[in-house]
């Protein structure tokens, strides 16, 4: 019998400790954790690496999205121009999330508490480009949260401060 496969999506460098802990938790439940940095994704040599990630999402049973203060790298096929805080672009992590939506698999979304607090500030000041945000590297983090909350279903969002908050919520 095949094990339940859980895709973990987030930016890597700022959340690698959370990703590692989440991998251990998922494995302890008897599930298979799917993380790009662990070689769990079959990368095709004829397509960009991120395209393999999007394809892999369609073959998993659960999707866990962790939103922190970084928005992430731009998806393949984009111009790769220098981006400032307010430049709009689509990240790999966002596209993984959109692939999970298209595949209609259950999605669990976790947002760092400080990022969620700044999102509330952003909502009150979205037209003010002179504000400097302490916990995010791009306005696109806020756009991603807005996009998640606008989905008609499959968008349970939970904020976390430490990894134990994530594990407790997912265990429930």
C-alpha cells in the first residue's frame, strides 16, 4: 500500500529549520514527506527545475504551505530583472501553491505570526509606498496571503510563532 505523500512548500533559506522539522514529523506519522532539497522530486532534464516541482504536486495527497518573510525566487521563464520591494512577480512557492489548487488536493497553510501582523498593517496602508516592513522582503508576500484568503475553499490558514505551533495544529 502506498504511503500518504505530503508536499512541503516554502522558501528554503529562511525556513530550512522548519522544513527539516516538518519532514521528521511527517515521517513519524508514517507518511512520505516530499521536499525539493531532499531529492524527493523527479527532475526532468528537458524542463526547468521548478516545472518538475509543479508536476510533482499533482501526485501528492496533502500540501503544506509555509509562508514566512521571504517571497522566493521567480518562477522559470520570467525576465529576472532586478526587483525592488513593490515589483510584482510570481514565485516558485506561489506556483507550487497554485498547482495544489488546480489539483484539488487538501492544503494546509501556515503563516509566521509577525508576517501575518504586518499583513494587517499592509491592508490598512496598501497604497502607501513609504512604509518599510520589518518582516517581509517583498510586497508579494502580502499579495500571496490575499490570494490564499480569496480562495472560496481549501484555504485553512493558521499562524505560527515556533515550530511546535505547526506540529500541534497539523496533529489536530
